[in-house]
C-alpha cells in the first residue's frame, strides 16, 4: 500500500507550485530568503513577470528551502553571483518545454563589483566620483571587505545590495 505523500513529495510533484513550461527555477534557496532573491532580481509588486514562490518547503538536505520559478526568463551572471552570496546552495535550473535542460550550482565570487553599497558614507565609492563599489568576499562566510576603505559588512548583506 502506498503511504500518503510527505510535504516534500508534494512540493516535488509540483502540486504546491506547478511546473513551468519555459524559464528558470531557482531551487535550494535558503529557507526564508526567496523575497531577497526577488529583490536581487529587481522584481517588485509592480513588475509584470509570471512567477511562483514557495517558502520554507521541507528539504531533505537543507531542512527548509525556498523555490522561485520565473517563466520566460534566464538570469545574468551578475544576478547568479548575487544569489550565491545569500544562498550558496542554490541551484539554477533552465527549463525548456517542461524539461530541465540545464542545472548548475552557484559559485560565490571572489570579488563583487558594483552590486553592494559600502556602509561607510565617507568611502570614495559613495561620492559622486564615477567609481563602482568593490568588495572582496571573505572566506567562511565572514562577510565582505571594501577594497577602498576596508569597511567590513559582516551580516544583513541583502540590505546593502544595490
Ligand atoms: N521544475 C519546474 N518545471 C519544470 C521542470 C522542473 O518547475 N517543467 C522544477 C522542479 O519542481 C524542481 C526543479 O525545477 O523544483 C528541478 O527539477 P528536477 O531537476 O526535475 O528536480 P530534482 O531532481 O528534485 O532536482 P535536484 O536534484 O536539483 O534536487
């Protein structure tokens, strides 16, 4: 006799959020971070994109995970790098005609350029100079270090994303 499906089975079978025809599924997002992923992707209440979100879905490997499904959209490398910073286990699935035709993990970049605002108001990257912010990504999740003024962002990284 078949036992009743677990919440994970339900999510996997697409009953929680249905499968998409074409687009990108961002899977294995850290539980609770889906809205920050949307912020990174520039999706606000007034955008017209077709998307589905599941938050805090049970996951065998992660405990809880979030999923974002975007129809008819692929992500740029900059967007994927930003997602890596807040969800290093995320997987990016490209779906074409209902099939996952490409699956890749994200990689935490060594250097972040132009995506994060330095918390130091006196930093040259916060002046009118035509200079992009530049941060070194510190090992073991210790945060980001500004390459101009040495300020370190230790936590709440998303609030600094431009
Ligand atoms: N997916 C989707 N629409 C499709 C195909 C897949 O929304 N047409 C979603 C699935 O629901 C899943 C993700 O894309 O969340 C990856 O699909 P798949 O590789 O089939 O699932 P898994 O094997 O469980 O992935 P993984 O091994 O990465 O956990």
